[in-house]
C-alpha cells in the first residue's frame, strides 16, 4: 500500500476543527502528515492545537511540522521580553509583543490561561523552536509562505519562507517541482483551480479557517500529494 502524504496548512488555534479534519483523514501511523505552520493565534485554543500535534507525535504518527510566521512572532516576542529585563530596559515597550498581541497573540495567551508570555510552559517554546523551515520531496517543495527566487540559494531567505506573499516562481530553481504553501488565504475556487490546472506552478492551501463570515473561506484543508485528493473541513470551533 502506498504511503499517503497529507498536507495541512494554517490551523490558527482551531483545535476542534483540526481534530475533525484528522478524523476525516483517518491516517495510519505510516501515513505522513505535513503541517505548514501557523498553529497558533486568532482561534480559541492554540494550546489545544499544540497539545494535539504533540500527542500525535507521541503516539508514533509520522509527521513533519514547519515553522509559521505566527510561531516566529511569539518566539521573537518572548526573546525580547527576556532580554529587556535590565534596569535600563525594563520600562521600554515591547513593540514586537504588542504587534503580536494584535496579530492574534491575545487569544493564544488566553488559551494558556495567562497574560504573561513568559508563563507559557517551556515545552511549548522548545517545540516551536525546533520547527523546520521547509520540506522537499522528489515531486514537491513545501514551505509556509513562499521563496525568494532572486536568491541563488532560495532557501536561505528565512523572511521569505515565513512571510512572503508575492513571488514569481522560477521552475528550474526548485527542480521543476510543484510548490505547496499556505500563509495567504485564498478562496476554495482558487484552491481547486491550483490543483486541477495542469502544470500549475504552485498550490496555495490556506482557506483562512478563521474567516468564517466571508464566502468561500473559513475551512481547514488537507491535500494528499499522491492522489491529489483535497479534503475540506468547515470550522466547528465557531
């Protein structure tokens, strides 16, 4: 039996929706689950998402988890918070943290039952700190956001990997493989267009799970790389 490879993009704290999607997939332990980052922020239960992903790994599920810009935002906010404790810095504003809080961080802290980023248990910080930036297969390249094709080494620009929204793909630089990413919400029609158009250079799988009031959005997606089957899970947290 061919091992299935399921790709799941931006979850954003919607733990019940994630669990419902995994129930649809019903993966065997040898099936490969690949998550494209942005596990936290915006939704009601970021801690629950991280707990669920950790539990899958502990149960022996084959999986890779990529770093998203929201995880990087939290880690940078925490690093600044810890570095500004000196007598000359303790009254300085943590702009990184303030931006993160407005970017969905408030909901993440609430899921941990605290208003203090330094009270997030270390095991979650360690888990996020070890996340990968990209994943390569013979037929696909997977990243959270995009790539800087102007660079000789397209994987060296970590800012592009996590934050890029517009880029022009040079097929030869990724070995004429298809690029799979999330980060930028697109509607269901566009996702189907990317999948069903022959030789399309990329597939954006982010349907903006938090955008439940916008037509064509508000779902969590799973894409199986071998069969090119797309599963859609509507948001059950809201």
